[in-house]
C-alpha cells in the first residue's frame, strides 16, 4: 500500500468527530500524525504570526494581508520581491450603481484585528473592516470580516470571510463583479503548475510576459512567447483562461517547486458559496505564479453573474472556508507526486465538510443543516414507454425562481449533487432556508423545476420520493445534431494554427483550449458557409464548434449563415413542426432562423442580441445555456429537399458568435 493511500485511510478514520469537542477537529492535514507542538500566536505592532510547528503564517496587522508562509525550511513561499500588500490577499471588483465609480479593484484591508480563538489546538483570528457613509465612493459598501485559522498538526491554513450589506437607507446600491483570494508565489521556485491530471506542466515565467519577450495577441491575457527565458517555450501561447475549470471540477490546483520539493495548493471543499451552479467556469492557477480561490465572477457568463444590490438591501454571505495546503517530499523523490498527495488531501477536506471549527455563528455546523434525497426519472414517450432513470443528472437546491434560474443566481447559496445511474440523489449539508429544487439531465434538453418549495431546517431530512421530469417534446424526432449536454465539445474542433499553440493541448481531450481557433473558420470556409446534410454529415467532423463571423481580406468581418439540409418523405401541411435549438454559449450574437428561403426580409425567428459570456475568446466550450423552441408551420416545408438557415449577422468582433449544444426537428404530434 502506498504512503499516500495509508495517509488517506488514516485521515478518513479521524474525520471531524466534533460533538462536544472544543478546539480543532481530530483529522490531520499534515503527515498523518498529530504534531506534538501546539498552535502559537505571536502579535506584533505591524504583523501577526500563527505557528503550529509545521507551517508559519504571517499577516499584516491590521490589514490582514498574508505576507509570509514559512514551510519546510523555505523562509517564505510567497513572492518576497513583491510589496507585502501583493502576496496573499482578498480582493473585490465593484461598481457604483448611481453613475459613480465602476470597475474598481480593491484589495480588502482590515482596520480591526481580533483574536477569536486561541488554544493549543486552534487559532482563529479576524481582520475586519466596517463600512460607514463617510466611505461612500471610496470603498466597496460592505462590512467585511476576514478570518484565518491554523489548526494543530495541519500542513496549511484556512481562510473565510463574511460579507454584509446592511439593510439601511444609508447603504448605497452597488454591484459586485468579482471576489476571490489571490496568492503570488515565488517565481524563483514555483515553475510547475497542476490544475488536473491532464492539465499540468512547467509554465512560462512571469518575465516571459514582459513586452521584450512576448507579443500580445488579440487580447491582453494571451501572449505569444517569442523570447522566453527557457528556449523550449519559444513559439507557445500563454493565456490564463486556458486553465479555467467548471466549479464541479475546481477542487484543487496549485504549484510545485522542484528544489526544494514543495507544493502549494488551493483546496475548495464545497461549491455552496460559489455562484452559478456546478458548471459555472472560473479561473484557477496561472503564470505569476498565481493561485486563485474564485468565489464570484462574471467570467464565462457576463453581467448576468454580477450581483446587484439595491440601496438599503440587506445581504450577508460567508465565502469559504478554503484550505491552503502545503506539502513536500524527500530530496530524490519525484516532486510531481505532490499533486497526488494534494488530491488525497482534497478528498479529506471534501469529506470533512462542513467544517466544525470555524467560530463564526454565520457558518452553520453539520447538525444545523439539512438533507434532501429522492429519485429523478425522465418521461419521454417518444423514446420509451417507461420512465427513464435520470442517469448522471445534476440535482440542486438554489433560491426560489423559475426553471433554470439557478445558472444566473449569484447572491446566495447553492447545493448540488449528481444522481447515480438509476436516478437516485442525495443533497447533503444544506444551510437552513427556503429553496427550489432544480435539475438538468445529460441527454435531454431543458431544465427541471420541482413545483413544491423546500424549507430546510436544522437536522431535517426531506425525501421527495420519485419525481419526474418531462423534457420539452411535441412529436417524434425527424433529425438531430449533437448531444444535449450543454457543451459544444462533441463538434468539430480544428487543429490550431501552428504559429499559436500551447503544447499541453496537443492531442489533448480539451483541444478547444488552443488559442485562435475562431480564426480557423475563415480559413476552412473562405467564401461559402457551412452546409450540414442530415443523414450524411457527421457533426464531429462537419459542424464547426462555433458559429463566428468570417474574416474578410480587408480585415473586417461579415456575419455567417449555416445551412441544415434535410429530406422529408411527406409533409403535414396543416401541422406544426418544432425546431429545438439549445445553445451552449453566446457572445453579443444572434441566431436568425429562416426556412427554405434565405432572403426573406424577416426571419421566421430571431433570438435577438444575446449573451456576454465570451467563451469563444476564453477557450471555454460553453457559457450560459439557452433553449429556444420554434414553431414551423407545415406549409413552409415541402416533400423532398428542405433547408433551415441559421444566420448569425453580428460582425463587429471575431468573438461574436454562438456555440450550439444541440438541434432537433420534431414532426407534429402523432
């Protein structure tokens, strides 16, 4: 049995048996044994240091900026060349809603320091910053309490924060575009980054992104390395968006130093405090070396995921805790094994959620939470006479709303689980409150909403029994394109331009993460647009992953019109056919639908201008999900050859476009 597996078993045996316990929980985040050294707190005029004999964490006083992390003989894992305020910090991006300041980036600096808990087993300290009307227009209108926790025997520390907008007329309206924790690591040590098993590599240095060493590409985040410090990186593209993750997959990521062999990891054990649900995409780690804990952002969604608060609107939310984990191996051992250890630690943290040690009354413990379970089935009589188990369905609780509203919900908490192969699900550790139950099922279009609101009280266990989702369906399928899974991953993703590659993504499942793929459409279709023939074409080869404008010789762009050609053996002239268009991403785009006549002045249907998720430019294969159900009267169709025209006329930018999830034409009901 490997060392890591033995350590995992040891830690799982020790998981949070906290009833009646004071101080730290008993599971170990360190080497698997409880450190004989208790936790010490040292308070100075300008700094505070927590030390448990494994790791020492130094913070500025009263700002609450992490200025130093000492571990395994390294005086500081954070970038010592940076100013102390630019090493480890919470930040926000906010906007006034009264026409005042916008896009304000603010590092959260506390004004009050307080010791919350101080025992041999645990130290929890607070750096708070109250807001009052004298600060209007200067600081984000929030009371913010940043907390840091160090436990005995743990190889790392925790951080969380409580944000509050007071329900009083003196508190102005604002919007919160982003909030996160950022850590800037030492560039002389941390060169290897790991985001997933198949997304890890030696990374460019931050100096490689300086103007003398790189060429800026279509936007500031993407650069071509033409004179990197390490010559083997020459000709590669670096872009932080190539390392984004869905929330459901964004549990652990970070960096490895090869000498000494040390790992630095950000572990997020729960998604409950992250906005947008399980498939919302967020940044992770990127060149810096930088590691992020993203809580709220508009990335891959746009303004829909920016919460807006009215004047005097009461709101409070706890972000975190997240775990900053550090680990090491002996000299001579493979440092990349630290990634495997970090994944094991992530599992420990996930199974320990909700933590029993945070002192804030705003973070409810396990016995203050509730659970919801049941079984989800699908009813589609055109596929099966029997109920279909919702295999792999995503089932979640989110604030009350309409079907699908969870993907744009960004103020409160969400709780999700994945159903098993026969549709059973269990959503655990739900905060008290009133919710709706939502779901979506891979393989079926649309969103499910359980009609009965669910109220969670401490200790409750709600069983909704068997519930049935009836996805949109009027008649039998005449033809379909793609797989209804809310992404465009199954479609044709071209080879990248060899001048703009990231070697990591050569022969990689996520080939869509290569830079500049949008430009390949114009090269593959220089004059005529895509034509897809049902029954003959293969969507994995013949349906380009994104409908984008075509670049013309003068450098401008023109809209595109794709064709779906199909045959009908007969037509019900008085019946209504149904065209279902599920969209995986939209960026300032429009889909116009015409049938058998591409030149009609008015389309049969238009989405209008939709979407701001920018997933085409940011290497995401999906953004927000859209579903359109379009009636086509039978007299518009003919026996024999027919064509549906999908026009995307918006053309001011190469990134304006649509990623389709799935398209289906249904005959009139039997």
